[in-house]
C-alpha cells in the first residue's frame, strides 16, 4: 500500500514537509540555506548585525550579500526611529555583547550620515561612548566618509573626542594609536585642539577641526608630554634600545 498521508494530511503530526518546502499554511519564507524559515523584522536583524557582524559571511551566504542585507535593515530602522537605532548601538557596544565593535561603529556612521537632523545630532554626540579608543575613532572616520563629508558636525565630534580627555589619556592615545586606516594626519591635526585643562577646555584656533586660521603659537595647544614625544622623535639620539637578558 502506498501511504499518501505522508505527503497530504490535515494533522500536523502526520504531515512530513521537506526542508525545501514551506509548511502549508505558515508564513515561512526562503532562507539562505535553500530551505524555509520564519521571517524576522528589521529590528531583529539590527540586533544580529550589531552582535554578530557580517565579516566573512556565513556557510550559506557571502560577506558582500550579507552586509548589503544588514545595511538595508539598518536603513529601514533609521527611517522608522533613528534615535532608537543609535541608542541600541550604544547599548550593545557598552555592554560588551559583541565580539567586535566595528558593527556598532558602522551603524553609528550610517546614522550620522543617513539619519534625520535629530538622529545625526544624537549619533555625533554618542561618538565618545562607542569609539572609546583611537582605533575605534579612525574606523568610524573610515565608515562615515562613505555616507557624508567632513562637515562641521563631524569636525566638532572628533574635536570633542580629544578635548574632553585628560593630558595623560590624550598622550596615551597619541602614542599607542598613531595611525589607523590612513588617518595618521587626523591624529596630528586633532592633537592641536587640546589645551591644558586649567579653567576650561577650548579648541585651538589654529586647528583645522576648529575651523580657524593657523596660529603661530599652535604648539601651545599641545600637552607637554606630547611635545616632548615629538622632540624625541625628531632627535637622532632617540632610538629604541634592547634590554640585555
């Protein structure tokens, strides 16, 4: 006897559906593995991208296609509630739920370039919370230039990233993260905006980030530790020595 009921049945426990077909009466859609699965909304895709990223792709989908799909989900989320997107990126970045911080930096760059005025303002104000090191800052600069230019908002956000640091923290960032992604010049320019923290912190008038003309006394805006490091670099006698065992 041929059992027709294994292919057609009104009782789910008797109905065997192949993986390459959707369950009859369900809302399943094709997935990247050639089968069918239940669809997720763009907010769920945003969380997946922030945590897992898209580097290297997966076993069933390539890196480029996966990145494009995630970017489309981010655009949909920005169109619906851009401020929520920025808050979610900051939350996941600060909580340490993601193995890498690059997806959060990329989402923040998209929000700063593709969001509305309120979203862009929140994204630029949240730069210090997501970009916590010089490497993070340079990665964000590399991402954001794909969605907008080096406008006043970006200059102000980057300048604020430096000017709000103590002289010791700033010297640490300058020495450890001297160049990333071709942004070594940005580090030197941004260092000119840092004054000694006395009564208040202000931008150096000779810094490109401050938008003013170059000043002859621009070296006064650089912390003492940074100026000493620069003199050491220019000196021929400053060479690394190897300790004897």
